[in-house]
C-alpha cells in the first residue's frame, strides 16, 4: 500500500522556483508538499552568479538553504520523482516513484525545469558547466580574456559570438552544424576580428572538466580554454501533458505557456522557472515561483471565502424557508 499525503498545494520540483513558491505558501500557512528529484539543472556548475547578496554561491548550497527555509515554515520536502499526474481542481493527485507515494492537493505548481540537450560531440558533456558553457551572464566572467571557442549548432552561434566577444579578444567560431553566415554576418565577424573555422568539430580535448583544445575533421587541433555551445532546451512537460496541457514549441525548445502570475491553461495548475521560461536564470526562476505561490494563495483564499459565505447563508435560508411555510399554513388556517 502506498502512502498518501494531503496538502493545499503540491510543488513538483525543488529548485529555485519550487522552493521560492513553497516558502511563500508556507509563510501564508498553507500546507505545502515539495516533490524533489534532487537533479537541479545547474548541479554541474561550481558557482551560481547574478544572485544579489549571494554572488558565487554553490548551487547545491543555495538549494540546501532554500530547503531549510521552506521546512522552517512548515513545508514538507519529499525526495522522489513525480512519475504521474491526474485529477482536477481540488482533487489533483501526483504519483511519486511509480506509486511508492501519492500526494493529493487542491492546486499544483510545476517547477520541473528543463533538460539541456547538448551537442553530440565527445568531450562536451565531461566539461559541461565548467569550461563548456552557454550563457555569458551565468559564467562568462569566469572565462574572460581566455581563448573561447563557439561551437556552432544553429543560427544562434553568431549571437553567442557577439556576446562572448565582449568578454575576450580571442574568440573563434567553429561553424560545425551552423548555417553559413550571411554577407552581413561575415562583415560583422571580420569587424570583431573573430576567426572562423569551417570543418566540423570532431571532439573536444578535455582534461577532467578543463577544455584544452578543439579537434576538427582532418586532425587539426586548436588550443582553447573554454567552449560555448547552444543546447536545445527540453522543458519537462510530461506532467503538464498528463493533466491535459499542451506545451508550446519554440525555436529554442518546448515550454509551458503561463500568464503573468504563472497560471497555465489547465485550471488549478501553475508553472514557474525554466519549465515555462527557457531563459530564466536563478533569480528570475525564484521570482516566478514566488509570484505563483502568491497567486495560488489568493486563489485558495477566495475559493475558501466563497464556500464560507455559502455555508453561512444556508442556515439563514433554511430558517427563512421555514418561516415562509409557517406563514402560508397560518394564512390557510385563517382562510386567507
């Protein structure tokens, strides 16, 4: 027999978005369960950046602090993978670990994040999050003034070159799978003094998590210190689809569509973080989680208030009905 936990809100995902939502809800005295698979997207990175007041904090440490804060207000953290979702408003059920546990909740927040689909080039995965990166804001400062390679995968390669060229004078574009630059783009690359290598990349030469060189077809190698790649962002939308939702396909990957407060098209279901914003960094994800938590608290408050008003009215309605019946009977007795 599996255990069943009941709560006002179940949050699927224990990253910045999910924990921020849990804190907001728990501080409003809502019962909250967070299902956390323990697989944060930024686990491979040594530091998280652009977090005001906590610059350079280790991602694992940041989440540990978030869990401590959430549980201090009464939220419950369940370790496991959400493997199924069913139900509707006030009666949602999230399955954990293929039925080991079920969480029944009135509302759902999907903070399930995304998976980075990396280029299929040997060496990329080994150095991912350290010297193989994709975001100039998250980790660009750490590779400033170094020899940076941009591994072309799609039309986004030129955009990455422009941003990383601000960080280093030594940037090389390896076209690999990217389309041939337009005449205007060739002119831009020349103006930026960016070298362009056209043969496909065969592999990255990596020492542990440190890039040493890029090898292209034909055997030639180029010594490099960092490699910029363009992942395809695959939001974890399986639970959303199980609840009847349809994800949105974008040029950069699929995601869940939400309104300004995080509500999806499925009644009772909210989403926050990378599952609904592929470009969201840590602070933006936490903000989205906070807003979703606040919105759900408001939604539940109004729902509960309407029920309380209805229950309050019913005794008075019954009393008035009894009075009317008594009056009618009295009138009949008096021939009126």
